[in-house]
């Protein structure tokens, strides 16, 4: 109250109490237009995030503060009105594609799908493997065109080129078959075809809550059905609302549920030719999805269930798929795990590990899963420690990341105490990375020290701006991001 009496009259005050009598006495005594109850003041005062107050950045101060209004000007502004706003937890969501077919032989479901004019999006390697001919064999239609020039890190120019082809062909079905880059490119191609006026800069604007942001994705009925067929077990892009597009030496994330494929066909037989190195990279990417989604500020009992099952399958099956690519049981478990983890992070989203991996991977051209593997042990311990500041979110009332790691560790590895359960999980991640012969540091990955040190300012800024950071349970300061970068280079 003393603060409001010294230059703060009329605006916003806050109280942290469970006793309703105390709240009411405080509300009667303090002279402000907005009184927040048990809610963060830095974000809560804006309204609409933690409560049902109208969002505003131009709140007046009423006659208490020598101004005319605490709201939009009308007859009520002749009165000193007070609003006591209690913290409100919004409803959550769990969205999935309308159809997901899985297990060996899932490609057979193409025979049952209506498709008259088809465009297959893939890359040169997959086209040479004969996958396009196999898709043709399973389709009813003979009108099949192919866009097979997707690169490992697709940029806007490539996606616009694909959109031009879609405009010429005007298909009713788009089939994306390949790794995450192919699937992401197909999502962007469909977006740019249906709405050529949109720009990457506009769509990639940062946000705190994906449901309340400045960027508006077109919400129209799609011209063509998008069928996603992954040939790796890692990205989860076949069921996710995200697409990562490369802009210069940075990766830009597009995130909206309108990007989600309409159908996912997850056939492990398509992953048999994946070499051991790529099996490891994509498998660790899937594990990182599961671990990060489990501790996200948007995690829910729904997403947690997918995280646990995905992680359990990966720890069991990834070493086997790595050792023997023709182990169909292991390939099936990994394909299912990657999609389960994709469903989890599509709704709970990710964290600082992916922000770091996007930044470093794009700058030094390191495979995404490999950079995830380097940072994951450090990020888990970072999130499990006492935070300097935790990420604000209306449904996240206490810091539970350490407990969530313990829960995940307990289900998969057991343990008598939370500390032991966390340690077993962290140790298992490190042992898995070692068993897959993956580099443990950026130095081991071939990054020169002088180049790394010179790039740190740009790497830290890119990671800080990455959308994945918004749902990490601990809010990293720039100095903490730099510390994580250095741990990724030099080791713990």
C-alpha cells in the first residue's frame, strides 16, 4: 500500500493471500483500479493471461492518480471503480491429426483414400530409393506429380518454389514422404500456396501463449489434404503443428495448428534403410521431445502419458534399431515412439534444449538430433535446479520440473527417492548417447573453439528469441544461456 501512495495510485496492486477476508480488507483499503490476487504482476496486470480482465497496455489511473479513467472513457469514469481479479487458470487443449495409421504395412491405407490429383513432396535421395513408385502403386489415381528438390534445411525460396508448382497442378492431395525437412517443407508449401500474401517475418513473431499472439495464421479450409509419411523416427513432424524453415544461418519456427497434416502414415518399413548415424540422431531428437514436453509449462496429464510411453520405448528400442536396422520390432517401437513424442510436444511444446539446438545447429550445420544430444544432459540438470526465474504461465503455479523428472525416471527406471529417480534418468540419457557413439560436446562434433567463442553473442540471442524457449519451465537469462552454450562446447 505504501508503494501505491508514492506515485502508484490508481493503476495496479497485488496481494498474495488465501484468506478471503484479508483480500477484501486489502481491496477496500488500497486505491487502485486493478487488484490482482495470487497472480504475477509483471504479466498479470496486462489482463487476459492470468485473469478475465480486458487486456490493455494503456491503463489510466482514475482520479486517485489525477487522471480521468481506469478504463475506456464513459460515464462510469466519474466513479472510482475497483475490480478485484482472482487468478484464473484457462482451459487447456490436446489436438491431434484426424487420422493416424501406424505399424508395418500402414502404407496400404493409401488405397482407401480418395485422391484424384496428387503431388508427392520428397527429396532426391528418397526419390532415388523408389519410394515414389511404391506410393504410385498404392494410389487409385494415375495423376501423380513429384516435387523432389527438398534440401536438408529448406528455406523460404524452396517452399515458395514448391507453392508455385502446387498452383500449377492444383492438387487435392499432397503426400510428403521423407524426414522432418521434407514434412516441414510440405507444410510451408501448402501454406504459401493457399495464402501467398503471408510472410515468414509476420508469422514467426514471438508469443507467450500460442492462443494469444500478434501473428494471425489464415484459418480457412485447405485446398488439399496433406498426408505425412515419415521415413525417420524422430521429428514427429507428421503430427505436429510446427515447421522449421532456415533463414540465413538461423532457423525460424512456424507454429500453428493449421499447419498440422490431415493424415499421418507411420510405417516402420519406410525407416529400414536409415543408417545408424541418422537412426541415432533422429532417435535422440524424439527422446528430447518427450523429456522437454514432460516438464513444459503447458504439460498436462494428456501430454504426460505420451511422454512417458515415448521415452520408455526409446530407451528400450533405440540401441537395438541402431545396432540392427532390420530389427522390425525395434523399428516399429521407434516409429511409434517418435509419433507419440510428436503428439506430446504438439500440445505441451518444448524448451530451452531445442532453442539451443536450433541456434547452434543452424550456425554450425550440425544435425539437429546431435545438437540435442549434446545439450540434453546439461539442460535437464539446469531445469532440475532452483530457478533464478521461472517462466510465467497461468496454469503453472509452482516449480515442478524436478518432480516431473523424478516421475519420468520412476516409471522407467524406478528408485526410492526423487533424487535417485532423477539421477537414474539423467544417467540413462548420458549412457544412451555414449552407446550411440554420438559426440558429447560441440568440440567433439568438430566446432573450432575460436569460431565458437566468436559466435556466442549471436548464438545466445538466437536461442533467446526461439519460440521453444517460451515453454521451458525455467526462464533462462542471457547469461545462463551463454553458460549452457559453454557447457555444450567444453562439457560440464
